[in-house]
């Protein structure tokens, strides 16, 4: 064995090539996961932990804040935010600063094992009165806490990313630098000439190059591999792509990205994965949509508890007095002055005995009992009477003084016919033609 062979053999011996294994993380007991003894949560701040000996001794020097009266005051203050059954025994007092002491009480709430109630108390200089400053529930040594959240991009390890996955873009990546592109053919010609002068008896023939290129191109590292179509970009534009020298330079290269699934293997130029140097993750936006607030928090609207502002400031008693009767009557009808009566015939209209004052002619002829369910004949008579009343009213508005005949004297009201005759005589009209003659015409 030559010296070179022995050196190579020694370099590849198991003793020399064995890589040191990283020490495994100590196994955490099941009941200690998330507590202060768990390495994943040991660095978390636990405000409810028991004080050290120096903190307890410093708190004991302030007899006002550590007296039995102060402890009872702290317990009473806790009853304002929780029920007495959830407050356990007083465990310790911790000095946080000068004239500032925190009392710790055990918490008996379900699901809060290892937590403690903390009551911070203080006093003024040269004062003997303790004052409650703050009340809170803090985790202790045995409280179950979650580890510190780490962004998913920092939790990834080489081998976790597949071809269909996509990594976020790193603008400042220490593994990359601005590149350049060779434009001449001198370097390629030099490599082709140097390949024949490598001290080997034989080199790869064009047929061997063709077979190897076809095999690699059709394999798992070519453009037809699983997940390549989902890639954002190809390896030809990736900063971690190392072009191969020789006849494979135009088609293949080597991937040098530790996050890529093809790290350290030959890939084609049109291959791709989610660990491309220029690939970025699209902005997913917040999980909860941010909508503008529809509440004007700066405006204060005062609403009275008695509801007067809802009634315009009017008391309920006055509104009840001013309200119309339930029957719908609008109050007494104002009397119409005599001057407003149109025509002399309005005062001479006959009125049946027993008829109410102001009743229109023909009102007493209506049968009250028949208003509820009028028959066909009664409904026709009512419509005829209403039509005659409308004609009489319209004629009175146009001016009864223009009537052509003298007003007939009013006779006794013997029935509906007498009332109709009285209405006709009051208006001086005997037919609808007379009414049309009184209406104005266009010039």
C-alpha cells in the first residue's frame, strides 16, 4: 500500500469519519412539561414564584406591610375580584422595592394549578397605613405555560421543505451576493480542452454524455418531477444553482441550498422547488378582517332614565292630559260664524223635528240600524242621497244667489222625499243641467 492509499484509508476509517452526535435533549417527565423544570419554558417569567431568602428577609423588615392587618387587608381586596373559595392560604411576602411588598396567596381555581394570587401593597413615607396597589393572578413554579412562540420561518429545518412548498424571501441573505454572467466563449473552450488532459486513460464519450443527460433529465431532478409545476421559478434563475462545467453546462447544475429537497444533487435548468432564492410567500393578511369602527367613541349621548328626552322633555302626565280621547273624537267642533254661510238659502233649509243641530239634510232619513249591514237596496239609496248632498254643497259654493227661480217656502218634513225637495228648493236647482250651467266655462 502506497503512502497516498494509506492516507486515504486513514481518512475514511470509522474512527476518523464518525461525526460527533449532538447530545439529545433530556427527557422531561410528563408532569413537569410546561413548568419551571422544563427547558422549553424555564426561561419564562413567573411572577407568582416564591421569593428568595433575601427578598423574604427584606420584606420582613417592613412590619407595616407584612403585619397580620396588611395580610387580612390583602385577602379582603381579593374578594372584590374573585369568590372567597378560590383564595387559599398566604404563602409568602416578597419585597419588590422600598415600601413596596407583594403578598402571595394560593389559588384554588380549577385549571390553575401552580398559580398564585398576588396583592401588591405600599405605604407613604413614615406612614403606618398600608394601601393596596395592584391585584393579579400570576403563574408560579408549577404553573403550566406554553413555550415562547417562534415564527414558523425560524422553526424550519433543512429537510422540512418540499418541492411544492414555498419559503419567504430574504432580502439580505449572507449566502448570496450579486452575480455576473459570462458573455464570451473563451472559458467554455478552455474547459473542453482541459477535459482531455486530466491524466485519465479514458473520458466520457458523446454517447455516454447523451445517456446520462437523458437519464437525469427524466428522473426526479428534472422538469417532470413531482411538485415542480407548482414551483414559482426554475433553477436557472436561482442563486443557489451552480452550473456544471463541460458538456452538461447548458442543461444541468448542482443545487447548493440546504433548505431545498435537492440539496447536493444534479438538477436541470428547468427544475424547480419552493426554496428558490427569489421566491416569496404572498401576504396572507390578518386572520380577522380589519374593518373600520362604526362606533363614535368620542361622542357621548346622555339619555335620561325617566324617558323625558324621548318625549321631547314633556312629562308623562302632561302628555296623558293632552292626548285625544280613545274614541277618536277630536274635541268640540268650532261653531262656524254666520257670515261664512254662503247664500240666503243656507239659513232657510228645513230641518226635521228631533234632528241634531248642524246635521245635514237627509241624515235623519238614514236608518241607524241598517249601517252595520246594509242591504243592496239600502246601499243604493245611501249612494243616491250622498250624490244629492254633494250636488247641493257644490251649488252652494258656486253661489246660490245665481239661481234662476225663487226659493220655495219650506214645508213640513214628512219623509225623505220632503228633504230632497227642500234641498232642491234651497239651491234653486231642479236637475244636473242647472248645475252645469252655473259652472264657469273657458273663454
